[in-house]
C-alpha cells in the first residue's frame, strides 16, 4: 500500500454561477473533479472539504459549525454533489431554501471559494404582506440591495458569522424563500447585412431617438465606434469603475449601436443611430450576482430604456421560478419595455434554456451561423419543467466581429461566438422598429420581429423559435400576427373533451384587403411530422384593409399517435400574402404522455407519518431524471410519467432531544408504474442492522449509503452519524438494470483504556437488492489486519483519522464512520473489510496553524484486501525523498505536466520503513506565480530538505516542495509549494 502526504493551505466556498450561454454541459458521470483540495463554507456555517482521490474521484469531508449538529448527507445527482447538514435538510426538502446553497460541485464550478471571498451572497424573498426594504438586516450580514420588483433583498454574510445569518433568515416568519445570489456570466459578430439592417437604414430607420440599455460587463465608451453613443453608465458590481475590463460588454454594445468609425463604416452595429445605457452588472472577471442584474434592470427602466439587451444566463437549465426571471416578467408588464435575452449556450437536445431568457415576456434569442444552421452551443427548448415555448427568434452568433475593449487601429475589433453575440443583433433590430413605431409596446415589437423572420427555416421552433431575424422585412411588414403562442399542456388521458380551438388574429395595416395562404410545419417530440388529425388549421383568410381576421387552429389530443410523438410539440405557422410577404408565428404545446398519480406514504418507527428529515428519491430510469421529496407528517402524491422507477426512502425518527435517533431504508430499485397507485414504506417492517465482533468493542460511528447507476448516471446518498443512531433496512425488490447497492458502514473500537487499542472499520454491501435481516457476525479471520504505527514530529500529537471504502461505482468515498482521533505516538491494530470489490483507504491529518482544517494529510492507496491477510503501516515517520504522482484510488503513478502547467499531486516517497510507502503533496495553486506559506524558492525541480539529506526531482517539473525542520521541534514536518508559470 502507498501513502500520500498532502500539504495544503486550502479553502473554498462555492456558489452557483450563471455563466454566459455556455458550451454543452460535461458528462454527468464524474460530478466533482478537483485538482487540489477545496474547502467550502456553507450558509449554515458548516464547512465541506473536497480533495482529489484520482481517477476523477473525490474525498468529501464535513466539519460542523456546531458539534451537536454533526449529522449530514452527501448526495450525488448526475454531475452534482450536494452536502446538506441535517440542520438544513427539512427546509431544503420543503423548498423554502434553495438547494443551490448546498450544491458543492456547483459552488466549486462558480468559484465561490474561501480563498477568493470571505462572504456568501444570498437573496431573501419575502411574503407579499411583508415589506422587504423594511426587514431587519440579519445578524452577521449586510444588506447590499433592495429588490422591490421581486419583493426581495440581497445580503452578503461574513463567512465567520454565516451560522448567525442562517439562524436569522431560516427562522424569519416573513421570509418566503432563501436563495443563493447566483453569479451570472457573459454569454458574439455576424454580417449586419445578413439580418437586413442596411435596407432598414436606407428606409430611414437606424434607431435614432431610441435608447437601448446593455446590461453586461460595462463599455469602452472611448472606443472610436462608441464615442458619443453612450449617454449614461452605472456600475452595480464589486469592481471599482464602470469601464469594461472584460471586453464582453463593449462587443455586445457595438453590435447594437456601433458607429463603425474604426472600420470606415464597415463594422457598424445594427442600430447605429441608437443611444446606449451601459449597466455594468458583470464584474471585471465576467461574472455577476443575480441581485446586481435585477438592480440593473430597474435602473435601465428608470433611465428610459426602450429595449434592454442582456447577453447573460445561468450555468444550468432552470424551471424559471427564480427571482431574476420573475423580475423580467414583472418589469415588462409594468413598463412596456422589451427585454432581449440570450437563450444560453448549453446546447441540446432539449430543455436547456437558461434564466432570465426563460421568462415568458422576454424575446429569447438562439444563435445561428450564416448558413441558417443552429449553432451547436445554442440552448434548445422548451423550458425545463413547465415546457414553455422557447427560444423566440434566432440571429447570427458565430464568429461575430465587433469592437474590442481598449482596441484601437488594427486591433479595434475582435471575433466572438455565442448566443451573447446573437442577442444584440435582435436588440438593435428592436430599436429600429421602435423608431418606426414609437408608441408600440415591447410585446408588439416582439411579435413583429417574429412575424417578419426568414420563413424558410427547416428546424423546429425549439431550436430557432420563429426563425432568423430579418429587420429589412420588419420595417415593411404590412400584415402582422401573434407572437409566440403557447397552448399549454394537454394532460393525460387525452379525450375528445380536451379538444381546443384557438384563434390566431392577424392585422392588416394596409389600404387594400390581403388574402393569406397558411401552411404549418407540425412536429412531435421526436421530430417526426404530426398526423393532420391531431392539429388542423384554416387554409386561408382574407383581412380587410385596416382590419383584422382570425385563423382557427384546432388541436384534438384524443387522436391516436405514436408514443414517440408525445411531449413537446413544435409548429411553425407561415401565412403568405398574395404579394409574397410572410407572417410567421411559432406555436407549441405539451402533449403529456401517460402519467400516473402515485401517493407515497412513509411511516416511522412509531407508526406515525414520517417527519424529521425523512425523504424519498424518485429516479425515472427511462428519462434518466431524479427528484427528491421531503416528508413532514403528510403523504405526498406525485404526477409521474408512466415507466420504470427506482425508489429509495430514508425514514428518519427524532429522539427526545430533537436529533435523529434512527434511520430506516426501504425502497424498490426497479419498479414499473403504469396506473394510479399508493406505495407505503413502513419503517416498522425494516430489520435493525447489528454487528457482533470477536473482541469486546464499543461503537464509534456509522454510515448508510446507497447508489443507483443507470447509463453512467449516478444517484447516490450517504449519511454519517455517531454512536447512538440505529439503522434499519427493509427488504427490496431486485434491480435487473444497472447497479443498485446499499452499503452499511460501521466502526467499532476497543474499550476505553485498552492497553493494545484496535479499531474495526467495516463495510457490508447489499448488491442489487436488500434481502433478509442485516445481522452481521464478524470474525477476525475473515478481515484484513493492518498494524499501524503513528509517529510524531517532535512532541505528542492527536491526529484526525478517517477510514473509508470505495465501491466500483462510487465516485466519492463511502465513509465507514465519522472523523476519529488518534493520540500519538501509539500503535493501533485496524481490522478492515476484506472483499475483492471493496477498496479500503485511510487518511490521517496533522493539523496545525498553516491551514484549516489540516496542514498536512497522509493517505493510503485504496486497496482491496484478502481475508486473513496482515499488513503494517507507518504514519508520519521521518525520512522523505522525491517521487512521482500517485493516484489514490489505484496506486498508479501519474506524471505531471511541465513548467507553467497546473500540477496535480506530487508524490514524495518515504525513505525509512517499507519501500512502497509514499507521501503526496497536493493543493497546488493554479497556473501563475504563487507563494505558499513557509515556502522557499529552489532552483530546478522539487527539493525535500531534512538534516543530512537533499533530493531533487527531474528538471522538467518545476513545482517546488520543501520539508524542513521546525526551529521548535526538530522533527516536525512542514510543507510549502509553489508553481512557476
């Protein structure tokens, strides 16, 4: 077995960010991949540590703010890792607290780490009867902004007082919900002639007299193309000024209204006569808080904006219930302004629209290239969960040339791609149309821009909305029709009584009657044509001069169709006049597949409806989607798509002290649901898990983990607890698809004061089903024995220790118990599970003043032991020399990159003791020039210093590591690291 020493000065708070419309999301099989140790301060004040374990796996540790509230759950859902303290679980399960506050992987991806910021940003939305601005500021925090448009207030809380803020906000009677204040990132040039802008200019419309607000990263107002175009700027971020140090805002601003001066008019924006408001809502690093965005919206309206352009979006698809989307709809209704917003860059195949582009009133923009092809990165609709029709329109967003912030002369322009770049084309077009029709509302502008698109689009509305922008036709559009038309959801079962006829109203602004001929491209969820019996249209209509006429559209969902057609229905309605002008309307609806109503009853050990932090995980094995349902004394009825599910119920019971005293796990890993039914999981039917050992013991800790894996997608949960919690398991059905396992973790130690201490660290795995009573009679001969010696670098010391296991499917460690302690110097005999598919790993922490929670960690390579085998380990024994990188979970050597690259784990082999022992240096900083605490620069490779010994690694690897004497304790190890770049 190999061991690793990890020298770290670590910290990291994480929070969900909202990046630009970004590339397709990563594969969900490895939710947390970190190259160095991260620590995360949660809003509850608890801390989570995530460290690399190799092969894409991670170690996850929890450190409670209050030792009395030490219970927690780690949960993997696809690509996301959640760590939820028991103290917050009930509020998260009930939806009163945003689960993003506990999405550790999401927080890491967003960069909310303790090393970068000492505050946590949150938004509290208040009940309609409460006045947000008059609410008391929670202890430990400061109010950064009132958000009256969504009855909310934004706060920043000092991480050292996060627990105080949590107590105030989570118990406040007027607080409706507590949200993470999402970071928002930027989400670019096309041929302006491609969208027909020069024809509009020739007709006398270039946006003159209109105002477009660009909410972005600021603007270079001195760029030749923007001089005189920007009439007002305001900074809503934590950056020191209104200037654009990122470049994104200057690019989008010039696409809206650039004058083209630096290119002799060649690179004009779409509306070069418009005036700009620049609201800096993204900071100098290209990200911003949700509260900054909402404040920017409110400011733009107050400053008289006609159109608001927002090339921003969340990093994940949303169900559009967030405060930012709500603000768009409310401000649109109250002010008549048109929001033009990027659809997002999450690609497809479906339900990838981001916020705030998901808002119903917004003009949501997809990206195309100049061949009418939807860009791969452009987010597809419909909106997640509510199935709303989005996007609304498309515009060029691939390799768009526009102004470069700070650029002059030959470097005045830069090319960018994204729905961010498509968005300002539509915003500029809206300004042109507003100039032509100054009394029109934002929704009227939206409708005509959609009606006038290129009519020849060959893809569904969930890719390009109505189609590609054509401002040349928009300014000459004589006949107009509806904007995006959403017929809603047709619930299963489909009957003739659901038959619906909707009138599409068309207006003729001309002086002569117009006859329209109508065609419709109607497609099912799988992209195939719908049968004409399901949806019918009038074939033609005549509109009188200056009048209106209605076109009937009838949907009869009772008509039998192929199962694959059910779901999101896409219809592009094209009405063509006798003069050749077209009017396009995107029409959609959701034809619900067969669903069943399933009522879940959870009964606790007392025979009462489950409360506490009891929960049910419902995993749709056909659609590969999971949801968690909390229980608080009432049954829960779910409306589920008929099909096969994995159900996992964890029923918690509270003791007299209000803390959990037992968990019962029951479920069905593979159950087909085709009709309405009631499913009861009764904790009284589960059997208590018990462990008996050869030697006298006292229980130290335990854990209960389950994992369900289908098509490389993981749903797992792991709960750790102390000495008094009882565990019960109910018999389950057998899983035939994928992997299903329940793993019991147990730690039993020698009685207090034992002369020769020992520790049982056991993992009992139930594969594919739980069957029979979980009664475990453990024989020492069936285990592996590890004789461990703990040395001290000088004076006596108490180490922290973990013993964990890995199963073939697990991407995060499975604890056998909670953090233990070892008073060194000492010897401890470890008796651990011996199983060919269960690898055991130990981690020992040496805490000192260098960093929280450990200055140095030693880990052993995860090893599958044989029954009856015997091994020895030495921890913190002096004597080191350089070595290679080791993968903790496999033991394989991994070579790092060369100079200037980000380094992973640098292994230092132990000179004394066994030849296969090793130490691991991790937690290295990102590329660039860095100095770690107590680090001294050494030329050429890794050097390890100790009395009488000097070692050097190969010169190709320029990371530095020192182990040197402490002036107060001659044998105490200290590690510092640095990276040149």
